[in-house]
C-alpha cells in the first residue's frame, strides 16, 4: 500500500470516528437533580376530574380542617402555659433587682436576710426558666400557631378548587401531585397534639346520639390521632368488581332502573299513538261531515230546482218554445230562492237569451 493510500485511509477514519462525549449518555449533575425532577415533561397526560379524585381531595380537606382545629387549640393551651411561666419570672426578676438596690435601706436586723431572700428568688426564677426551656413551651406554642395557619391554608385551597366546576379547575393530576407534596410536608413538620386536646375535639364535635352534629361527625374523615383507623379496603377503587362481569350480570337495582325507564318510554309511545289516532279520527269525522254537507247541499239544490224545471216544461208545452231567462226569473222569483234561481240560470249551457 502506498503512502498516499495510507493517508487517505487515516482521513476516512477521522471523519467516521465519533467524539467520546457523544458515545456516553448525558446525565444531570447532582446540583441540578432536583430541578430536573420537578420540571414537567412535554408529553404530560392530562387527567380529567373524576369522583375518585374528588373523594381524595375531600378526605384531605377534612383531615386538614381537623388538624387546623387541633393545632389552634394546642396553640391556645401553650400560650396559657407560656404566660404562667413567663409572667411570674418577670415579676420576680423585677422584685429581685429592686431588692438588690434597696438592701441598704432595710433595717439592720433584716439586712442579713436580704441576700438569702434575693438568692432564693433568683433560684426560683432560674428553675422556672429552665423548666420552660426543657418543656419547649415557647417553641411548641409557635410551632402549633404556624401549623394551624398552614393547615387552614391547605384546606381552604382545596375547598375553593372543589367549589368550581370541573372544567374551570386545574388539571386533576397536577393538583393532586401538588397537594400530596404539601400534605406530606405538613404531616412531617406539624408538632404532636396532646391527648387532652384530642379528647376535647371529640367531645366538642361528637354531639348527641342521632343528632345532626353526630351525623356530620361520623361523615367527617378524621386523622388517625383522633382514635380512628379505617381499613384501606374501604377506600380503594372497586375496579375489580367489573372483572368477568357479563352484560346480563348486574344487580337488581340496575334491572329495576332499566325496567322503569322502559315503562316510561312505553307509556310515552302509547300516549303519542293515542294522540295520533285521535287526530286521525277527528280528521275522518271532519271529512265525512264535509262530504255529508256537500251531498245535502246538492240534494237541496236539486230539490229547489224541481219547480224551475216544471215551469220550463209547462212553458214549452204551452208556447212551444223555451222561456227566456227573464221570464223564468220574473215568474219564479217569489216561489224559488233567488240564490238557487240565479245559480240555475248561470249553470245553463246555452249562451243565448233562452234557457
């Protein structure tokens, strides 16, 4: 192989060779991994609203309203405890500071006891402050306040969305995803609720037996901390009921509904058929009445023309000619109806003056 052919072969290999960075699939960096996962893809499937999706949102809204009340009540309880720990500490600190400056003004007999009293007060203040910090009253008070506001906002957003028409709402899949993330975040960040607050919640909203309040309380989806645990089998989709189910195998309620619908349609068809028959019967009666009236009118006209014909025959026998129209009209206008007489004269086929 010549040197020129070798150079051509090397150039062809360079042209067909792929860069190394193109052979390896691109991977998102660790820094922008979250950004890549949160950006929706272009082929996102649009999810329509269904009763199942609405039921999920209703349950989340009910749970959020319960948590909002529980956290608000806990906030009020911890605010009360915070006041009982903070106000005595403020008062005793003020007394201790004042007594430290006023030691010299005390009687000499009591000046030896003042350091012990001031020290005891300071020790008691320190105990109050330490116990307050150990129980985390201030932190829990603020945490319950923020949690109550967050749960109220979460429930309000769902209620506003459910109050709209389905075609005016956000996409069901996107809305469910956002609220599921927010629900998980609130469940993770919300502080624990005391058992006394839960007992007060049940006593406040339970109501009397068979009352409207009891019905609403039973229909409310409560969180698990309210001594309520429901099996997931009660809320799962019942798609499995339609497996292997033929078109003739359905419940009796569906059969009754179909039979009722068919009976209503049959009654409507029967009523329509009766109306059609009644209309046709009236039309036949009207037609027969018209024909009868026409026949009666024709017969009456024939009977009314008998005197005219008799006069014409008598006139021809006597004068050996047909009478003139004027002769017929003048001689019979008193005995025959003028309308019949004029009709008879106009119906003659002879164009001359004689009939």
